[in-house]
C-alpha cells in the first residue's frame, strides 16, 4: 500500500507499508524526500529527509498523528492515507497485532474515553511505627487520583519491603498484608497510567538496589524527555524492566559515580523535563521532590507526635490527622531523616506553572491545592458562568461529582433552585455484562440515572467540569431530554480544551478533542443542547489575579511551559520556528519565542462564548 503526502515545504512524501515476518515486524526503508513507516505492534517509526535535515521519530497512534509530529499540515494528508492505514491495522492476515490494536481502540471510544483521567497520587510518611497503615489510609483519601493499582513500600531494619497490586487500595491491602510491612517510614502510590501499560510490573513504588544501598520511588507526573533519556541509558547498558517513565529516574540515580545519595537525587532530577512530584525512600531517609515548574501538587504536614507526612493533596493529611504546614516548593528537595527536616533547590530555578485542571477537575473539593481552596475555585467558576452566560431556566443541575460545586455557584448567582437531577452510581466496576438486546447509551445509564420528577417539563441548566470528545455530553443531553426536560442548556466550568496535556494527565490526542475540531456552535449541535457556554479563559485568569501567570493553561491556550517532544520534533523539521537558529540552552527568551510560534502555527484558537 502506498499513499502520496505533501509536507509543509512542498516536498512530496511517499508513505509505504511493507509486509514483514510472522512476528509482525516490518522492514524500515528510507529515501530522500520520503517518509517510510514501519510497524512493530502499534508503534510507528518515521525517518524523514526533507531537504532541511533528517531525524527519527516514533509515535504510538495512527499515521495521522505521526505525520502531524513531522510538521505536515493535517489538511495536506490525502484521504487514502488514512483509509489505507486503517485497512492495514484491521487486516489480521497482514498484521498479527490487529486484534489487540482494535481492542485498544474500542476501549478508547467507549463512554470512559470521554473523560480526562486523574494522574496519580503519592504519599510519604516518616517517624511513626504504624507508617504503612497511615500510608494505606492516606492512599484511600487519594483514590480519586488513580484506580488501576496501588502500592506501599516501607523501610525496616535496614531493608526495603514493598507490596503492590492491581485494583483499588482496599482490593490490594488488608490487615494481613499491612502486617508484613513493618517500619517507621513508608511511601505509597495510587496509579492511573500516563506512561506505561496497565500491568502489575508498572505499579509503583519501584525499588532498586545500587552499589551503596537501595532506593524506592513513587511518582506523580509525566516526563516529556523520557524516550530520549531511556535511549541514552540503554545505549550505556541499562536494562529496563517496565514501560513506565518512572524507572528512568532510578537508573539516573544509580549510574553516577558520586557517593552522596542526595547528590545523586539532585543530579538525576536536574536531567528530567516535564512534571514530577516524587517521594523517595531509603533505609534511613524520606525525600520529597517537586519539579522546577511545580506542575503537580505536593504538600507537607505533621502529626501531633512529630510524624512528617507528604501527600499529593491535603485531603490525605486530614484523614490521618496531620496538620498542613506548607507546599513543597517548585524545584525543592526536602530531606527528612533522624536529624530533622532540611531542603535544597534544583537548578536552574523556574517560575511556577501549576496545573489549573487540579482546581477544575482532578482534586477533591475539600483539598487545598497550590495554596487555594478547590471548593472556592469551583464555586467561583459557576458564578462566572452565570454572569457570562445567563439563560431563562427553571432549575440548575450538575453532572456529578466534579460539576456539583460549580453548579451550586451558578444557581446562587442566577437565583435559580439547584436540584439533584442526575444520580451517580458509585458501584459500577470497570466491566459489566450488557444484555444481548443492545441498550442505547448503556454505559452512561449505568453511571448516571435521571430523576424524572425533577426534570419533567423543566428548562434545565446542566453544569459540567469539561467537554473532552463530546460523546458523553451528547448522551447526557439525550438522557435528560428523554426524562422530560423541555430545554437543556450546557454550561462548562472550564474553557474549551484545544490541546493535549503532556505533564501527567492521560488525555486524547489534539485531533480527538472536540473543541479543537469544532466551533462552539458546531459543538452545541453535536451534543444536542439548546445552548452551550464555556468559562472564558480571560475570566479564569482574572479570577486567579496576580497568580494567573503562575498557572499552566496549555490545554486551553497552547502555551506549553516545557515543549513536548512532538513539538520539538516539528521544530527540528523546518525553519518556521523563529527560535530554530538560536542556542536553546535554558533560554527563557527562546521559550517565549517557541510559545508564540506554537500559538501561530500549531494551536487552533477559537472564540469563547455562548452558542
């Protein structure tokens, strides 16, 4: 199969797929001015020589995504290229991985695929004989941040012991297992995979031995330079046991020749790019580290007996009766040992870029995140929506649970009663058996039940935290109208999501985001609402006040504080980026130039308002 493509420099690119051996490996062949794609399972590898240089890039996804990473405009891709790629993937005779790929694609397209996934949650405890039990309880409080797996690591009598498992915290641990984790220091982790498949060997904390002892680590975030670091380490002889980006950190700690452990931590973390809130455990120390931009939250607290606790959110401190002391500062390394608490900072120092979606969706309303009450933020989002997008209505309802507080704010400002029009089931597992007679919107109906007595004959405002692909929103609108509502007006407590997150959140590709592809009016038509309005980005920044520049809003604005690899590859492909001829070593001016270039060439903006 072959399809003709054209890149942004006018060069014709020829893309071909070549049948390989029975293991599903295709031969890679590359020519001048040609893009040759090979497939090993689901990974694309493209080698391009397009007049302005040659580079190699890999991408997990469809050919259209790989092509975009090579700075080829989406509009220039011939339709037959997409059709032929999908035909190849679906042909099990040609591709032994076809069934697995199709299964993965189906799972993405179900109702859950329309949600942003919570990233991970981490906990660290030092100085309590029941450290593992405190860690267990704190992980319960952070369960909303990850439900795929959980693990606890303790230090006892000069050795580290870990128990990990797939499932919820209560599924993985019981009294018997916790009794096997003695010690007065521990770290814990709840996982939703942002890098690495969902398998037991990827569940953290990870533990590794090196020449001077052992170290364990739990990580919340995502490393944008993971592939580059892993390739370098593998070239030097490192062997990896998992597909998680966190394992890279352990290798970076183990390889230097310097002996002091803290020096190894600092050396390793200063090579990382992206988002990371980390807790490390050794035989005698607990260390907490936050990346220089402070993308992900990490707080410090203390119990009455002096026990020091680190956690992703303050709700975990509340459960184990630890008093909140402060945030771990961006770029800070906090060391806790028998001598007390000390800290130092990674270099170079950066300005904070805290993830605004922690306040929109990820964190619990009872948490203090980045020094702000999540509840108060969401309540204010609802008030702003009522001010910016009023509509005649009879009741205000929320899409539970993350839309509830914003709906309360909307109702109070609009002077309209808040009602519980949708009831969420908290007992739906990951799998369920559907009757042979198909039920429309079955997945949504399992999780959300409309209250007919509340909705029938009413003009309803529905407040939700965000719209991702739009598929779930359309089903919710249909569900409410079927329950008898005469009008359904959607109000979204965030700006339109037009870009993917690369800093620790599992998000769809940009092409899958409905607000990237469609205007607000077209989105309204797609979901079937009578009106649709988003929280204006400028009003969001106004609410944040002087702190607005210290929050990352890249998923709305396209201004990425740390450029993801996909954009760096695009930059290398040509001269459109004004910073391409400038030495880029930690230069803030270059970063600003890149942001401007991204906004002009890669990020499709659209007006925010009411449709």
